[in-house]
């Protein structure tokens, strides 16, 4: 574990009751002071990351759960090791991924997971996550019939969504349980298949796969926009697109506008051949997305954070699912897509809030943990090349490797999982180590 010197961290608490009480570690980490990339990710730091990574990997393989979803279950860890196996002919991580997938597959067949409480199958909280990984593993194993079967199953879900008739108020559009989360699965699949050599071996079916994915992604983007516009008009929302989840109009990443807008932009980018063609094909959608992001930006609080919804101005959560981190990720996406610096202004004040309150006491997962918040800094670095954001990501990652910090963290319900637990930290450390390798190439 990393030896964290010179800092006396403590979980924030004060006699004056604050809404953030107990949620973050008061860290006093040194601010960025013109360190270079090599200063930040120096050999010593990389060694600490590698050592921690090796320990964590064997730990998460001990997971014992009947949950096969990506968010907190076996498919999440299968996805993690799949991602780690890419680009380096890494048989070991691939074997782990396949093993976890096979376990997930059996659970799926037995329907042993918790009873489905939602109508849409999504990438993070539904069968689609497992099925997308199944597609990739079948292709890698050259089991083309299995691939066809799984692919058709995934695309078949779109019929029910696109052909909704009558009252659709029970359908949600957010990422975790809604149509946006189904779109996320198709986007993941399309991006993964773009780099898949074995798809070439399917000759005729390759064309079908690419065309059907493009077609369904396009239809879903339009469908989500139409539904958001209808709902916005119906409730006279100041945002041109609005959605509701469990009766609340959220603006964050997991259940609200930021997550949905991120997927709409990804979908539009993936099916377009050039920026000109995209602007032609999705002219109306792009105008509505821009207007919606203006609304999201207008919700920013004086601290730089964002409330979970406009109606509730409480400045409480600073995590991917609710608050600044998830919205920063969409702001940097907008900056890249619209090539407009205006998105960097709210991003800057939000990232200052994230640095101050983002070392969360809830653990190291991606959803409401330190790794998710470190990834937010990394997303700013990747889109803007702003080295101070890399510094902040690495400081948060180092904190997760420090026993002094780690012992202050609460143990989440699913401590080994990708979105709540150590799986998220493995992904973060792996990405930082890969970043260093690429930088030196
Ligand atoms: Zn969360």
C-alpha cells in the first residue's frame, strides 16, 4: 500500500451540520504546482499502482454473488478483465473475463438474480450487459452461431421500445434502468465490433451487423429525443428535453439528463460519417441537445456542484451518479463534439468543487466512489490535455492506495464490484498505467 505522508486525512464532520456531513475525506492534498506528466506518473507511483493492482485482482476474483449484472455483479468484472485484455494479447485477463462470463451466463440461464423491477433491459442493470460481453467472447472464440443468436436477442429488445403504443408513462429513459441504458449497450457493442478482427470472418453477416446497429442506434436517438420533447412540452419544462424517473426530473448521470445526453451524442457520433453529415442528419436533435445542456448548466450551484434536480437545490452529492462528476463528463463530451469553449467554464468551477469534496468516504467504486471521481478528472485531461486534471486524477488514485485513507472508507454493499467496489479501482489503476505506457511510446 502507498505510504501517504504529510497529510492527516479525516472524514469530514463538524459541529455545524452540513449536508455533506460524513460524505467525503477532508484531504488537504497539495494543489497542482506545474508538475510534468513524468513527475506525476513517475516510476515510483507506477510501481505502487502495479503492486496494488496485483493484490486487488486476486481479491475480486473471490467474488461470490448471484448478481450477474454489470453494475454490481459478475458481468461487471468480466467486462473489466475483457477491457484489460485488449490491445496487448493478454491471455491471462482474457481467461478471467471468459470465466466470469461463463458464471454470469449460467446465472442468467437460471434467472437466479434479483427479480426484475424494471421494464427495460439495460447495459448496467439488465441482461444486455451480459449479452454484449457474450457477443464479444463468442466472436473471439469463433463461435459464430452463438454470436448471431446473442446479437439477434440484443437487437430484438428494440422492437418493444420503438413500437410502444398508448400510455408509455411507465417507461424511463435514464441510464441505469431506462432506454438510455439500452442505447448504451448498443453503443458499447458497435464500438467494440469496430475493432474486432473476427467479425471480418463472418462475411455476409458483418454487413448485417453494422447496418442493423446503425439503423437501431439512429432510431433510438430519435425516439429518445421525441419522448423527451413530448414530456418537456407536457410539463412546461424550461429544458427542451426532459425526462422523469420515479416522479423526479433528475439532471445527473445515472438517472437524468447528463447521462441521456452523453449517450445521444455518442450515438450520433457513431452512426455519422463526418461532422457535416451528422449536422445534416441530426439537425433538430442537435439543437435540442444544445438547449438541454444550456438548461443543465443553468442549474449549477455557487459551489460549482450541481443539484440532483432543479427543484431540490440542496448541495449534497458530489459523485458520478448525482452531482458535478457525471455532469463534467458530459460537459467535456459537449466541448469535444460542439468544439465550443463555453462548456469549459462550468466544467472548471465544477472540477474545483470535485477536488475539494470528491474524495468520497463511500468506497472506491465508479458510481459513488473515489475511482469514479478520479475518472472525471481523467476525462477532463483526455479532452483538454489539461495536465492539472491528470495530477488530480492521480492524487485521488494514490489516495485509494493509501492505508491511511482506505481505513476511513465505508465498506459498500458490493465491495468487490465494478460500480460500488474494488473493481472500479482496478479499472482506474489499469487505465493510468496504460496512459503512462502510451505516453512513453
Ligand atoms: Zn451512485
